[in-house]
C-alpha cells in the first residue's frame, strides 16, 4: 500500500519548476519511487538535468502548498492519476511530452472511454453553436465521450449538449483543477465534475496563463481518438489542437462553412491540409469506430492483467459478482435503460453508475444504445 510520504513526494515533483512530465518519468526510472527521488535528489541532479530552482524546490518545498494539495485530494472524487497506475489513459503515452500525472475532479474512469474532441471559436456564430450542440448530442448518444476545453463558445456548447444528452463529458483545463476559467462557466464545471471529469496537468491554485493553453490543447488532442473543429479563425487555438491531433496520428475533422464567414477560414485551411471534411456526426462515428474498438481491446487486456490475482483468473465474472454490479445488471434487464432510470432502480449515484457501465462496456457485458441508454449484451457470467 502506498504511504503518505510517497504521495507527498509525487506532489513535490509535480510542482517542481521546469521539471515536467518527462523529467518526472526519468527520475522515477532512476530512483524507483518518488520518495527515493526526493530524498536523494542531488544524486540525480546531473543525470536529470535539474535546474537550480527545481533542485531547490525538491529539496525544500513549500510545505503549506503540499498540505493544500493533500487537502484537495482528500475531497470526494478528487485524484492524482499517475502514469504508473493501471487506469492511466494509455492514449496519452504516445503524445509529445506525455504527462506524468493528472489532477482529476470527478470520475477518473471516464478518461478511459473512447473520446472525441469538439473544439472551435470562443466567439462562435449562432449557427456554429447550434451545430456544435447537434454534433455533441449525437456523438454522446453513440457512446463516444465528448472532450473539450471548458472555454466560451464551441467548447461550452459541446460540453452542455453532451450533458443534456445524458452522457459524460471531459473538460481539460489550463488552470488548477480547483479553478474555473472563464469564471462564468462555474456552474457548467460543476455539472461536468458530477457526470464526467475535470482534468488538469496543473496543481490546485494555478491561475490561467497564456502558456498553459497549448499544453492543455495537447492533452485534449491526445485523449481523443479524433478532433472535430466546428468553427475557427486562422489564428484560433483550435488549429493548434488539430495540428497536435494530426501529429499524434489521430483523426482530424473539420466542418466547411461560407467563404464569407471568417470563422470558416480555419476549417477550410485544415481541409486543404488533409483534415476530413464532414457534414454529419454519423461520418465522425463511422471514421472513429475502428479506433474505438482497438482502444476497447487494449483496455480490456490492461484491466484483466491488473485485476488478475496471482495464479488465478479474473475478468467479467469476478466483477459481476460484486453486489453493486449484480444490482446494476438486474436493473438493466432485457431492455435499454438511461442513466437516470438505472439510478432510480438501483439507488446508486449516476457518477458511480457511469464508471461501472464503462468498465462493463470494456469487458463486453453492456453497450451504449440510442438516446443515451445502455443495454445488456449477455448475462453476467455467460
């Protein structure tokens, strides 16, 4: 079992100025644990290329800040999700500068779901906002999780529509996980944390800074199987997200628009550069289906390996013998049911049900149905 000292050491490394995810990963490779790295940091000073300011912080961290971080993590549904844990999203391992850890407020299991990023202009047109909502609803009901950046405009419209469709949504933010930027989206952020997850690479209390948003965008692109750009000007940050998605080998989709609309110019450039022109959500779903199936197979293998006891088998049978899972499968019965219906039948919280359904989906026991409903594929233990 992990000690409090190890968690505190992780928080120390995450806050170390200029260290970053790659530096933390390298330190742990050499030291074996975060605590060992912090205790003997001068031994790794030259090998890790530590700056004097990082070395000073690791040797003499601000204990009050670490106490505040631990207090945040002690709150319900708050977590530091680390790259060495079995449920760290594997799709982030292949991006440039992969993170070593993520702060998550909400359901960390949501990050394992097949995701589609929907991004676009902050000052979107009424038509662009309506289109983002329409795509987000349909994609969410198909079983894809909508991921975006909690910004004004297209981001907020996509998050809201996914929630209204009964699905989870993930917001990757450029602040600490305890702050909301822009502040007007505070209520939306609370809804997202309840039904999905707020994700940040930055420690609690970190304010928004311009340099944070390209780093946020690489996580959005990395988590998603594909990125859909709805409206974007030629200087839009959404084009950065799309470029990062393409560099990571992910699908990039762009919606065409009027040649007289300046917010269509970014999408048109993406299409000229090789992005897939789409007009319906069904085209996105069809294009991402093979990648979603491959991700599911990979995650099933990882979960089976993590859950398997020494010398014994595991898999769907072991999980579905849990009383809560048995109650959930009984509540599903033979007909598709919504998350709200399942919550009423089982007495379990929607957030917990969402996580349970995801794990059962990865194990091939249940599957998303139409209109945000879920259906059972075969009896438990079959």
